[in-house]
C-alpha cells in the first residue's frame, strides 16, 4: 500500500481496543501524544515537520541503497521511526511505530521470498528501492513511500513492514484480505487461494505482500500513474500516464479526484469497495461484485480501489500468475454451494493493454539494468 491517509489498515479513529487475533490488527481507540514538538491539533506544525524531514531526502538513504539488496532488509533506523511517528500524528493514527525485534525465522523467510523472485523484478526495483525496513506498531501490515532528490523529484522509495502483524500463511492471509470489503453473512463464504497446499506458508504470504509493494516501487519515475501525493492535475495532466488512462479519469471535482471508467457503465459497486476497515457491502452481493469486476480490466478487486493500487495489483498478479506460474483464485459459495470464481484477467483480451505495459517495463529493465 502507498502512503496516504487511506492507505493503511488502521486509518479510522475510535476503533475497538487493540487485540491481535490470528495475525490481524485491530487498532486501539486511545491516542497518546507522541514525543514531537507539535500537538496533534497543530496540523501546520506537523505538516512542516513532515515536509522537511530528512527521511524524505535521497541523501539520507544513499549509504543503505548502495548495499546489496539482502543487506537492505533491516530494523528501521531512528530517522525513519521519527518520521513515521510524525506521519501518524499528522493523520490521526493512534499507533506508535518502533524498530522491530526481528525473529530469525521471519528474516530468513523474507530473504528467501525475495531470492525466489524473477531476475527481471529485482533488476527493475533495485535502483529505486532504498531498503525494506521492519517495525512494530506501524498501523498496518506495510507501506511504501517516496524519497526525493534536491530538486524535489521522486527518485525512489522504501518499504516498511510490520513484523508484529505478519503471521498468517499465504492462503489464510489472502482469504482474510479478500473478505474485508464485505460484511459477513454466515451463509456466504469467500475463499482466496494464492498458493498450493504444499507452499501455503508465511514465506509465500510475505512474497505476495512484497510484490505488491515492489509494484509501487517500480512505478516511481516510470510514467505509470500520477504521484500518489501532492498531484496537481492541471500542471501534470493524466494523459501523460498511459497505464492510468486505461482505467481511470478525472471526476471533475476539486483536488484532482478520480473515478474509474467503468463506474457509470458496468461496475456500479466499485465505489463501495473498501478494504480492511469500513466494509459497506453485504457478503450476499459479492457474486455480483465479482461479475461486474469481470467486465473491467482490473486484475483483482483491490486493483479497483485506486490508480496506485491498480498498478501494484497488476504488477503482483502478473509476476505471481504469469511469470511464477502460481495460482490466484477467489471462490464464493453459499451454503457450501459453489456460486462463482474469479481468476484474474491475464488470459482475456480485456487486460491486453495492461499486459503490454507490464511486459515492456520488465523486459526493458532486464535489457537495460
């Protein structure tokens, strides 16, 4: 997920008390003042700290970025922890990030997950990735954010993962995730499968999560979609972004708000698809939601939530399904009776244009490392 107020799992104020149940995070309701010079109410002060923080500068990361990739996986440095705390305060998140105590098994699984990725993926993200930084109490499983050069241009990014909430095997994690847009109804069961039974483990869950974040990294400076923060669509029009143009358009409202090109025709439920917290849709409408999704060029339901996650989901699903030949299935049943199944869109004409962009991006990176 990219870094903005709507991007993390715990972005709502006043949620129930904290529990950690089967690896799923529920945010605490209480907010304790962080040790920054600003109060939560002083948004101007927090915004100034955020905008000028060294963690946003490429200069802060050059020494780490020069290391081999496997050595860029580490506990979050103090400057990043400080920045994450400011960001949480700015956006009203109750969580207090801290550098993680990294279990040896977790680190081994994370490195193995990366080592198994296609060489084209590593080549594509290597020069853009500052590092993979491990924390606890982030306020979500993971996030990606930009770093900028002295001219204010985004030139790379880093990935942050919360080791405290990453504990489920791949299929259980994916099943939980794909259920979050829907209000549970006992008769309806939504199951996701992203790994075989033999490979259904935490390492493979980490690999899928990382591939999504690497999709965000791959988009930086590639002209894929507008920036996910501070986008001025008058100065920087969407026509410059070919991937964005395949599925999205400006809504005509202020602040460069966007809608999908399918909202008014075949995907009436899209705007009610909200992942992780704030589900609006009953599980009983899930078969219709996926039937509508089949009429679009989104490779997953999560891809339909924003232009940024559209690309990241396209990236992860293309690499996962077509390059690594792994399964991706969403199955919906009612009273144990099969209703529908979704397997993505890469074997259909409707996603041909996205396929072309992805294959060119990966092949160009491999040819010109």
